[in-house]
C-alpha cells in the first residue's frame, strides 16, 4: 500500500474542514487536486472514505475509523511543527508546564518570571487545565511538569508534595458576616453557598467540617475552580471557601476575604514524567516554583 503524505493531508483537511473546497483553501491547492488525492487514497486503502450525497462528502463508517488514526498522527506532526518553531525562535531549550487554574494564574506566572530571569533563552509553554487533564498531559509525555490537586490519580507519574494552602472565606461586598474577623463553619448554616466540585478533596474536607459542626449550607452553585467561586461571590450569588492562591485581584474589586475555622487546606502536587526530575531545566523550573510559593512578591 503506497500511501503518500499528500493523500493523507487532503483526507485530513476534508475531515477537519467539512468539504473539498475548504480543504483546498487550507492546503492552498486547487479543488481538483484535493479530489484527485482523495480518489487515489481510496484506491490505495481499498474502501470508500466518503459517500457522495447531493454534492457533499459524508464520511463513511470506515472513513471515520481511518480518521482516528490519521488524526492521531497529524497531532504528532503538529507537535513536531511546534517544536521546530520553538527551536527556530528560542533555541533548543524548552520547558512545558501544565497547571490547575488556581495556581496557573498566580503562582506559576511568578515562577516563570523568576525562571526567565535566569534562563532568558528558554521557551516556555504554560497550559491551564483540570487536575485530571494535567496528569494525563504529563503521563503522555506532552508536558514536563504538572501542578495538580491532591485528588489526582498518581499511578504512572512521578510526584511530590508541592504545597498546602489554607482556605479563606469569600464574602460578597457588604455582607453582614464581613464584620467578623474569622468565619466559622456554624456561620454558614442555611446561607447561599458556592461549592467546589464534589470530586475535589478540598470539597470533601469542607463537607466533613460542616458535618462535624452540624451545619448545612444552602448549595446554590457547584464549580471546579476557586476563581469562579470568587467571581460568583462577587456577584452576590453566595459565600464560598476558596484557595487563597486564586484570589488575586478580587479584593480590589470589592470581594471580602476572611480566615475560616476549622482550617481546611487545598493541597497541590508536583507531577513529572518518569525520569525527568533529573533534567537540568526541570530542576531549575521546579526550584523557581518552590521559591514563588513562599515569596510571591520577590
């Protein structure tokens, strides 16, 4: 079977764009050239990739199955293109970091500034995602370092404790509880409450604290991100318990933060691809993360 890259490229472009004409535009070739490449590919593979329905190309079941593998290979090609661009623009050194949102918008940017002060020629990729996706990106080898919440599956990934951040209570502007210096679990009984997602271990710790105090907040919204809890509290939707690392900028907009009792911690892990912790750039960036954790303004 003599498949060519041009044939596969035409097929991939048709599948992703939806038509031969748009595929031709993407590839900057004529539509007849795309149609010829598709016809040649169908002859090589021995089955129809598309049905022709009233002038439209509709993928056959076999075409859909074939595209799964073709798409995976093109994803790898896209990574190669991105790597080539980074090498061209920044040199050979790269570091790829994936982080949960609570740290990715505050602590990690501080670490990047520190790291770039010492390594100005290194290209950095920062991706913000859920902890589960961060873990998968590291395990698959697409990213070098991950920052994830402690509920993440640790199988198949090197990990170490990164930090524990004590929850604070986010209160809408002008809320009556804002007069108190410390908010206790009992203060939230029956009040509108913006909760974290059920799978979050910090949420589980909050639930235990409420149960121990005989308290039942009125959960009006659930969301996986502390920053979203802050935004909802700022709008007066309810009170929330949030990771303090996700609160930057909200106090200036009027949101009120108070310590919460009993103590509830947000715990984060550093994740690494197996055997990468010894890499010089990974060690240097890890050090920058650890310094940013304790001295955020320096």
